[in-house]
């Protein structure tokens, strides 16, 4: 017996399958990056979002190419979901000239204006003012462009969050503050950092809608973001979305995760894996078969392997280009 899927965004089966494919690409990209850092093939630092694939894939799927996002330091998934070329992303992490930013941005600073990505940001909460300014631009120019600004739970304790959301509220700006609450800001539980039941409750102080959703439920993410986007596009102002999720890896590559239990990690991995949940739901609804699901998984894995091959074969920058794109002409 087939199960119906609530689908307020009215996405086709083909579009839902594409989202499922994107989730696998996000997971394999971050897992591969984790391996490459361990082998010393990628330098600097990185922040992985394994286990959070539904938030990026679901929210990105309802945006137009001309819509804008600001990504976080944990922004590989957000960038992939917005349509940035995965080969160029991998080359960027390898520091190659074929990277999205010619190898000068690295993991935390990927930007891609062609897909509306105004840039990931190594500063916690740094994307909120940028997104608010972009939304103001859209309103002043009279376009229907919407901006989604991603942030973690820890970023909502930054002044930039409150200042940005206040201005967006006062001016009815077409911006969505999408908070990926993965339960921990670095090594601190969100319950010890924030004295409200839900981060979305903070929307009340600014007179805008706020909603908390299961961020590992792909359809909840799709439909909630779609409604917020439609509202913003219609000139009705901002929305605060809190998506409850969980990062399987540590805060960064050097995090031993001593602040949480193995039992907690196992529960999220086993019972709340967003890809597993999406697969089961789509198969039950007749959107996918087990064979098609496996084919999608393998194709996504190969796509990431191909991206590594591309990145390794790409040229390193010449020394005399070191100062290019650093200062304005």
C-alpha cells in the first residue's frame, strides 16, 4: 500500500528524486573531505555537516537560481544544494586555480555568484547582515528575489543575528533566517547556551513568524521553507525557521566530541538519519524503488570520486598571482 506524502510545495516526483540525489552528494562530499584531511591532502580546517543533509537539500530545492543565500562555516551542503559545481568546490578545497575562488577561499569561504551564493563565512553569524543587506537591495530594486541566511544555533546568540532580524522585521525584507540547530555550539549544548524552549520563539520579539521543525524530515524542510519563500516573495517580510538536526562529526576536524555520549550519537545515526528516513518515505510512496535508490547512491559516490580526480589534476596557482583578487582596483 502506497503512502501519500504531504507536499505543499507541489514538487514533482522527479524533483523529489533530485533532492534525494543531492542529499547523497552532500554526504559523500563531506565524508570524502574528512578522509582527505586525515591524509593531509587538504590543508587548513573544515567543518562537516554529515547528518544534516535534509536541511540544506530541502531548503535549497525551493529556491530559484536567482535567489541568494549566505552559507555558514559548515556550508558545503548549502553550497551544493544551491547548485555550485562540485568539481570546482573540491578544487577550491585543494587550493587549485580551477576552484570556485581560484583556491584562495578554501572550505569556509566558498562563494559562487552565478548560483546566488553570496559566500560562506568563517565568522559565526557573519552571514546575517550580508543577507539582510542583499534583501534590502532586492526590495529597493523592486525584484522578487529572496535571500536565505543560514546559521547554527550558536549564531543566534550573536549580536549580528538580533540586529539583522530586527532590521528585516522593521523593513519587511524578503529574507529567511534558517537556523540549523544541531544541538551543539562547538562543545556546548544549546540547552546550556540559550534559555528559551525553542530558538524560533525569539521571532516573537521581532514581530515575525517563527517555526521549529524536524530538520531531518526532508518534506518538513521543503514545505516550511517553501511557505517562507512564498511569503517573502509576496512582500510579507522575513521568517525565522529553526530546523532541529544533528552533526555526526565533531565541531571541526580536531574535535574529539567528549562532551556528548556514544548512546546519543548512535540514536541519531540509527533512528534519525535524514537520508535513511527520506529513502524509506519515498519508497513507501512509490517515488523510488530499492534498486533506483541504490543506483542514486552509487552515482553520487562516483561523482565525488570524480571531483577528487579533477581537483588533483588541476593546476596549483603561480606565486605571482598571490595578490590577485585581494585588493580592489
